[in-house]
C-alpha cells in the first residue's frame, strides 16, 4: 500500500542532484517520478545524471522524469540545447508539418537527457490577449487551430517515445489573473466551454495524450467550490 501511494507522487526538490530525503522517500514509499525546474538544471550532462539516478530508485515501476519544456519563457533546458521560440510563433505559421518537425526535434533532445514526460503542449485557447499567465505560451486564439496543432505535437512526441501532457484543463486562455498568484475565475457557461476551451483537450485525448494537467481555475458553471476535483472527474470520465 505504501508503494501504491508513493507511485501517485511526482516530486520536486532543490539543488542539482537528488537529495537524501528524496532517496529515503523512494525507499520507503516508492515514487511516481520527479519533476525538474530551472533550479535543478546546470547542463545536459548533469540532467542526464539526475534522470539516471532517479531511475535507480524505482521499485515496481519506472519513474517519470518530467520537465516543462514548452519553448519561449517556459523552458527549463536552454543552451547548449535548442532554445525554442514560444508556442505562439509556431501557431502563427499554422503549419502541421512544421509542428511535427518541432515536436520530433524536441523529443530527441529530451530523450537524450533522460526525460520521459514533457508537460506540454499548452492547449489553452488565447481568447484574452492580455492573459498574464498564458500569453505567447498559447498556440493561438482559435480553438480549431490549437486543437489541430496540439494533436500533431502530442502524436509526434509520443511516437518518438516521449510522453506528452496537455495543459491547462479545462482552459486557461480567457483569464485575467495569473494562477501562480491568485485563483482565476472562468465564468463561461458549459456550452461555451464545449465549443471553445475543451476543443483542444478533446483532440489531444483522441490523439492518445498520456496525461492532462489541470489548471488552477474556478469554473462556477461546472463547480463553484472544488475546481481541481471537478477537473479530475471530467478527465477521468472522458478518458
């Protein structure tokens, strides 16, 4: 039971090597995985070493080694690896073949340093251009375009052997508050959510996306008290 509980946790940590408390936690509980942030990254070789050390902690199942590598301002791995432009740049090209080439190249780099899941692509539809949290991280402002390009990225990443994670369900694109600082409110009715916000997530799920990341959002038309619980329930029901 301890191991089953531990396998639900993907944990972060300070520093550029796995600390003793993470190793102790894995011995006692097992772990689902680790997530790397900018504070954990010095070089590709050092990231590969962390990934290798993390896998040595696995007991029943391999660990996820995850990272946020979207491009633009949300990219934990930078020079000497490729410094990708923000997703908005890719979206402006509106070219599925280009999106596929990007995803294939991104997967090669991440797999080379031991990453097994990328918390990307962003599937939010940027209907509020002044959105402080999403902005140029979004592929675009049209649900159909975001859905089409997002599905290409998901399929290509995963065909390359890297798990993808679409975010931020049920849609962070029409918010005016940074969810890292406060709880954004999305006041659209269910019909609007189905017609816009949920379209890219539906396409990603149909493309076989490995995971969906819920957003720090309150959507009263769906649940006015428990946004995280609601989002989790919808994902499970859909999948």
